[in-house]
């Protein structure tokens, strides 16, 4: 895909949604961090339902740590893999309290040292909470980048690096949100809605569908 096509794709994304946001509910970097840890192999809707009950009771490292694994599990047991996630969150809270003055680090090295935080989670926090240029490639972004030919790659790291290189600079900060939303609601895994897609004429997918 050439640079002109990419620029027009992101221009349209921006035109349709000038200030895209994550669908995870949060008010602080800490709330975002915990929500992203909980969102692994789970839906944002499911995570939001759990945190809507949790955060009014506990939304700081100290408060969640005080719940302990069992106490936290009661709030998040509707989320897949909740037992492992509860252990990771409690341990993450302990590290934040002991090593970071209860603040969420704003750098990749410290974020990735937290239990349950991999490269993708760190990228979400860096981009969304701290507005740094980072590209969190989830299954939606991986699919859209390859299917459209915006930034094809064999693995998530390759796609991440290509997106950082190919997305026009003025759109890079919000590109991650546009691509996730596009993959979630339009360029769906089983049947992309090509007929009603804003960028169908620019997309290089060879097996486009009609909406009927």
C-alpha cells in the first residue's frame, strides 16, 4: 500500500472520529492499568461491568492490595482467567506501592516488569494514559493491518513496527484506537462489513464481501 492511500485512510478515520477513546472505563492511569490487565482474553464490556463494582470500593494500589487475592476475586470472577489475573493485580499493586510510590510508571521497562503486563498492555498504558507514541497491537489491529495491507506482518511485533513507521505522523498518536474500533465493528474477523466500510475503496483486501 502506498503512502497516499494510508494518509487518506487515517484522514477519514480522523474525520469520522476526531478524538477516539478506549472503550475501557477509567479515570486514572492506575484504573486503566488494572482494566487492561483484566482485559486479556476478555471483552471491554465484561471488564467494565466488573470494574464498575470494584472501583467505587477500591481504586488505588493500597485499597486493592488490601482486598487480597480472595477479596479481589469476588469482584472480577465474571472475567475469564480471573484467578490468575487476581494474583497478578495484587502483586502489581505491591510493586507499585513498594517501588513506585503507588504511581503507574510512564516507561516501558518498569511497566513490563509488572506481573500481567506484557508489551501490548504497556503500549496501551503509555499511549492512552501518558499520550506517548506507542502502538498496542491486539488481534483486531493485527487483522486490520494485514487484511487492508496498511502494515502487513507475520507477527504482532512486525505489525507494530511497521505501523509506527508507516502511519502518517500527525495521526500516529490516535491510530491504535481507530484501528481497534475499525476491527471490532467493521472489519470483523468472520465477515468484514466491506459494503458499509468507510475505507473500502482504499483497502487492498482481495476477498471483499457485500452487506447483503
